[in-house]
C-alpha cells in the first residue's frame, strides 16, 4: 500500500500541476503542527518532518482516490491489478477507522491549496464519495452539516443522526437506566405494532397508541465496523450524548434471535443485506461488548417505560389471548362467530319463552 500511495501522490501532483506544492504543504502544516498533534489522544512520538510528510502523503492519496472514484475517470492499468475487490473494501474500511483519522480541517486546507475554487469543494467531494458506500443515512443538508465534522468517523456518526433541527434530544447527561425491554417478537405477540418511519435518522425511536416507530436500518457487510468505530468515537468525545451507542444498547434488547430479526424485516424496519437473520442477531448482540453505557437519554428512557407498561398490561394480554384463541385462524373465527350466534339465539329463545309464559 505504501508503494501504491506514492503512485497516487505522484498522480495527484500531476493532476494539479502546481510548482512547489509539497513545499507549500510543509510550510502550512508546520504552522498547524501543534494543533494537529493535539487532535490525537496519545502523544505522537514521530519526528516533525516524518509526521508532516505522512500527513501529506495520506492526504494526497485521499484526494486522488476520491477524485478518481467520484469523477468516474478511467483508472490506470495498475489500479485494476492492485485494487482487487477485497482491497477496495479494505481501503474504505481504513478510511473510517477512528485511529486512522486525519483532522478534517487539515484535509480541507490542503485540498483548497491544490484545487481551484471553480473545482468541486472538498466537503461536497467527501459526501459524494461516502454516498456510494452502504452507510445508513438520511437525506438532509449534509453540505452544511459536514462543515463542523472533525473527521470521517464523525461524518459516519452524522449519517446515523437526523438533521440537527429535527433532533429530539437536548444535550444532557445520560443517567436514566434501562434494565429490561421485551424482545420484538414478545412485543408483537402482546399486540404492539411496529412501524418504519423514514427521514428521521437511523436511531429514531418513538412510542404511542400501541405503536413503536423506528427508522429503517440497513444491515450490510461493513456496518459492524462502522458502528463500532462510531461507538468508540462516542466513548471518547460524547460522554453525555452517545446516542448511537444508546440506540444499539436498546436494539440489543429488541433483537435476541433470528425470529426477532425476521419480524423487523417484515415490518420494513431492517433491511437485511447479509441474508442471514442469525448473523444479524449475533452482530447486534455483540456490539455492547466492552462498551460502557451507564444510562440512556430521558427520551429513550421514557419510550422504554411506555413499552414495558404496555407489555405488562393485563388488558393487552387479555386482548392478545382472545385474538389468539378465538381469532387466530379463519376456522377459529368461523367457530367463534358460530358460538356467539348460538349464544345469542339461545338467549333470544329464552326471552321469548319467558314472555310467552307470562
């Protein structure tokens, strides 16, 4: 990959044709070095010149890679040889690994120095690239949203959230504890309805009138990697509003078996691109490992309390038993209707007999 990156850096420099660009990059990053180093949790022991050259190499590789994919330019012969399908997938995964991130302000600064203002802005280029990945996202003004992201992993998190103006949550410390929530199949058996709601973000959850609203959630090959990196990012930077982590915590309650997955697929809430319901259940159940979720937001907590109350309601259990025992199949419906009619006729006959005797 290092040889491959070097080729891409060379191709990018040939693309932009700016004399002394690398020297300009070094001078610019030298002024930003302290700020860049503070973006990383651990102290970067690398020497200044080596550290800055690494940033330049990786940045130029990203620029050239994005431009080739987005512009649909004919790739060089060596690309077809080196970029096997598995390698393309590995590159896409590496781009969102939390430990691999280059601060977004650095990428924008270097890109703007090389690409004229008439070219595609880097935020737009980035969104176009990630739009081709199978990432859960809602359609909103992401051009504005991306201006405040810190790096690509942060952008992936934004894809899971609804637009800022539509977010239900106010910033608060998550101290509400959810100890239990029935599985999706248990809730369905008791009469609770599931409804898929689009354009609300992938972590939308709302309950009312016996109906649990959830946003459509696509399960694809790399979703576990995407979610794990987003959760790791939240553990580091969003201690008081780690919404994706909290949502996955609650989803783990709802999904226990393949039966739960199949139910949510049938309701349009889950799109299973893996094709294996057991694999989806296993993936969801494993996401909570090594993740600290001491509490959930008050909105999530209120939804869970309402769902648990619905599940424990004797009235709903009675209605469910009635439907199952007497209306579960067409024959049961016919038999139940016949029994009701027989009782009505018997009652009417009894009344008539009493009246005639009187």
